[in-house]
């Protein structure tokens, strides 16, 4: 084996790319869960976003329109979940699982004509001045624009939840929906909006896989990324910056173990493949301090 | 006389199968503390929700300060000057005081401005409160202050209070009344809902009594006796429980330094509880909820295991025994939460009866249930304790609170326990059912069983207990004979009020309490 073949700068740079899809899906789910809704359909919304984004980008030639289409597709799919759980009061866990299965099937159907097609890609940004800083420049400032959009969304969610009145109301709805209703807030409306935001973000995360990471369409290409996103939300104690840390940790260990495999380390591949999952869960469990939103996964009906 | 602040005319609200409010009309004047009295299900909550914009009436109108008033939602009601303090606090545990207050305001200022306002109002009304604390860590009295300050910051014309004193210690009640009297002196009208009649007599100027959704009377509580008001509420003559003469017998249950860790994060650890319980006595244990009541019941029933020697029952060490083993030897318990703890809501009364009675009543053999015998037992409980239900096949969920409580208490009493532990036996139960339950507990003691009654309702404990002890932060005070204990002494046993240092010292609190008891209005300068 030859560990010197691993370039630490390249490794750290690809970490940010590897983490972005999970980070996007997870930050959306964080908002959903802070509003008191548990949507287990992240995987289904991601893959639907992946195929929607791919189809739109191929047909329009614009990756930006592709991402927009992915967000709309994810949000529409999540709206099905929202109507079922918030209006028709179906069970959130069962509906979320069904949404994942539905999303996987729907995406396979939509993507039938697109297997083997190549999508238009982004050219990596080369941010003036910053990108020329040695070491840090290539790691942080020479990526495609979606990496920065993702970071911007995390920061925006953090500011929204911490400082805005709308964020306060969203947290209140998630913490105690009976009390929020008694104070005159529209629990169902807030939750539907949160669910659609979560679906949109999951769609962006999926499209990042099909348009940037891979970049091709294959069936089932999310390969469990949605479940990792769900786990990261919980282990990050529903806090945006911890979530970012969890996503980067997962992305980092993923990239590292791929490099180690390539370098021929004398550890069975199966152990290397499971290492990102183990590392992420171990670190976030150790750091875990928070508590779930009080009304998480409970149905709300005004007459009770 | 000037026009009233709020005039209700002919309010009617029907839900499927029940009329919650039937042609309700009355006036509330400015600067008046108006009591709304009634049993559970009399329609008090629906009425105040109508005023607060949470419920739309089917018929009838409201006038606020001479203007038609029909709030579409609580925002509209708050804008018009109506504020409400809820019975089950409408607070958010994970957020701090200032955030909680901001959520209850129209157009709240920035957080820092709120913090300053909170400090100003809490000084003005003697309600100490730190705006940066997390609400989940506050005591019940402090949590209520958050609600009250949230209302006061909006300068309400009408303040609605739904059962505000049910979770407060006597000293905290005294402080609350002080605040309400100040508000009244400033011209704020208060609609005060309670079923504690002595409090209403001490505080309120007018009382409107509801029964089955309709107004059945209006009285001046300062001159009407509590008994007359209670009979107006119930619509029947009330029987006070009869205490038979009985002598305490031998010690049957001993707790020796009973300690247990809190079973979950918001639980309370039990610390060094020592207690002797004798045959034929009713031991009352008072205290504000969350001071270890649930944990003590769990330790006695066997849900929470302790070291064997910590609990001795008839000479046997039973701290490690399971609930069913304890039932077999005669130690039974009825926990507080009816739905989901004392009874499984979706199962029938027969099935619920089997769950605790199968050991002592031999309702099973070789692992099979004798359904005929179980049904007969459940039917026996229903007829002996006057549980109003179509029959033993009815689901527990469909019973009213009082009826289900009669069933779960009756189920234990019918098994002839030697020691019965009950927690909040009449919580949320109407007056006539409560009287029946208390009488049943006294009768059980008269037959020679020991009864441990844990309750927040001090009047209830004084009525039925022989000895009284207080549970405070997981510690139990030394039991004292209940006869002759004054409210002040009980308050001190309960650990007094929280954070009293700002408001007053003990003597002033006593003065305020005495003033209430004599019904003299007491306005502090």
C-alpha cells in the first residue's frame, strides 16, 4: 500500500463535495422536525429530486434550472406527505416510509429514458483572491456553486430559527402544538410550509448527486443518503451548526475510506465501507445533549 | 350604572351530541372580579374559549365596551383587550421566559425590550421572574407568573383566568390574589374560573353559576356560603363524607429511608422517606405535583423497585417485589393518570378489571382468563360504585373522568386491600363523584385497612385524613395529626412558596391569607 498517494488537500476539498447532498437533505429535515413533524420520506424525496433535476437539466441545458426543478419536485412530493399527515391525520411514520417507497418507484419510472445520458455540469468557481490562498484556497474556495448555496442555506436556517419571529413561531409549533394553537397560531399551515421546505431541500440534495457528484442518472442512486440525513438531524440535537459538523464528518470519512481503499490498505473493504456510518454516529452520540421538539411526530387536530 | 365592559347575550354552542353552552347571558363590569362556577362539563371552558376567539358560537352576541365583539381568532381577542391565563399552561418548555412572552403578544418588541418590560411589570406587581430562564426549569407558580406577565404586558381590559390556583401552594395563592386585587384597583375586569369556593368567596365580587351549559344562578359570593354555591353548581344537596369513629391499629407498612433515583429526566428523586402506616388510618400526603408523588406511588406499587429493606409490609421486606406479588399480599395502588396508567383507554372495563384484579380475585387459571368471573367482578364494581356506563363491555375511553375514576378506585377497593395507595383520587372529578370516592376511602379505613391518599387538594386531605404529611422535592415531612392543622402550618410543611423573598416575609403572607379567609378585601399599598 502507498499512503503517500493520498493528497491531503484534495482529500479535504472532496470532503466538502461529498458532504453537500446529505447536508442539504438534513437541513431541510431539521426544519421539518423543529416544526414537530417527522418525515421519514427523505430518501424518497431525494431520489425524486435527483431525477427531476436531471430531467430538467438535460432538457434545458442549464444546471441551475435543474436544481430549481429538483427543489420543486421534492416539495411537491413532500406536499403529498403534508396533506396526508396534516390534513387527513394519517400516521407520520407509516406515511413517511410509504413516501420513500413511492419516491423510489416514481423516480425509476421518470428516469427510464435518461439512463446513460450525461447532464450539463457546473464549472467549478474560482473565487478571485480567496481561491489563490495556498492550501486553504483549493480546499474551500474552488468548488461548484451548490456547495456554497448549501452552506448559505444552513446559515440562513440557523439565523431564521434563532432570530426571526417566524422561526420562533415554527419552534413553538414544534414544541407544544396545543399551546401554539391556543395562542392563535396556525399549526397546520406552519407545518405544511416546513414540510415543503424540507422536501425542496431534499430535492436539492438529490439533484446534487445526479448533476454534480456522479453525474448521471441511475436507479436507486441515493443509496441510503436520505437515511443518513435523518440520523444526522437527530444526533445533531436539531441544531444547524452541529448538523453541518455531522455532515462534514460523514463526508470526510467517506472520502478518506475511498482513498484508503484505493491505496490498498490491508483492511477488508467491508470495514472501510461501514466506517463513515460508525464514525458519524459515534461522534454525534458522544456530543449529544439536546432534546427532541416536544410535539415531534404527533398529529394535531384543533378540536382536541 | 355605566355600561358593562363585556355583555354576553344568548350565547349557544352545540357539539355533536352535547350542548356545551345554552343561551348564556351575563355582564362583566369594569374593575370587577367575576367568578364563573360550574362542575366539569358545565360549559365553562367553552364559554371562555368563545370570549377568547378559539370557539365560534352558534347563536348569540357579545358586546365589548359597547361595541359588537366577535373575535375570529385569539389575535383579534388580544387586540381588543382580552387576555387569558390557561388552566394547562400554554407555555413552551424548551424556550426561555422572554421567548414565551413574545409568542403571546401582538407585534412584540425585540427580545431585549421584552426582558426590560418583564422586569418592570414583575416589580410593579411583585411577581419575581428572570426573563432569561428556560421555562421547563420553573416551578408551577413561576410558570403561571410567565402567563400572567404575558397578559399584563398587553394592558388587558379583561383578564380570563382558568383554574389558576390548582397547582399553587397557599402562599403562592396569596401572592396571586394580591396581584389580582391590584389589577382590579386599576380597573381591569377579571373573569375567574375555579371550583374552589372559599377562594371565590375571598376574591370575587359576583359569581355566575353554570350547570349543563346554562346559567342557573348569579350570587354575591361574599355573602353566599360555600355550601349554597356548591349545591347551586351540582343541583342537588351534597352529602359531606361521614368520618366513622375508628382507632388506629398496628403498624402495617413501614418505609425505612426509602430512596430512589428519578426514573426519568423530569422526575424527582425520593430521598430518605421514613413513615409508619397503621391499620385503619387515612394518611394524607400533600404537596404540589412534581415533588415526588408519582415516584412514591411507583415505589409503593412496585413499578419502581427499591432495596428490599426500604419497604416493610406486615413484617416482610418487599422493596424488590413486583406489583403483582404485592397485590397478592394485599398492597394495592391506584395511580393518578386514569387514561393510560390506571386504565388502558381502548380496552373494555372487564379487561381493565382483569389487569389488576386477576391475582387476588383468581380471574385466571393455567394462564387462561375466566371471562365470566371477570365480567361479574367488573359488574360488581360498576354497581357498587355507581359507575354510569352501559356495561362492563364499554371501552374505558368512553367514560367521563369521574366515572372512570370511580371505576379504577372501586376496582382496587373491591379487592379488599390491607393497604391502598391512591394518587389524586378526585383530580378532575365533579363534586358528587368526588364525595362518593372520599366516602369509599373512609369506609375502607373504617373496615381496618390503611389508606395512603396523595393529593394536591388540601381541602380534600383535611376532610379525610387522620394524619397529614407533606412531600417536597422528594422528601417527606414528619406526619402530624390532621385535626387542628392551620393552613399556614400546612403551607410551611409544603415548603412554602418559591422565591418569596422579594415579595414579602412570612408574617405578611399570613396576614394576606387571613384577610382572604375573613373575606375582607385587602389592597396592599
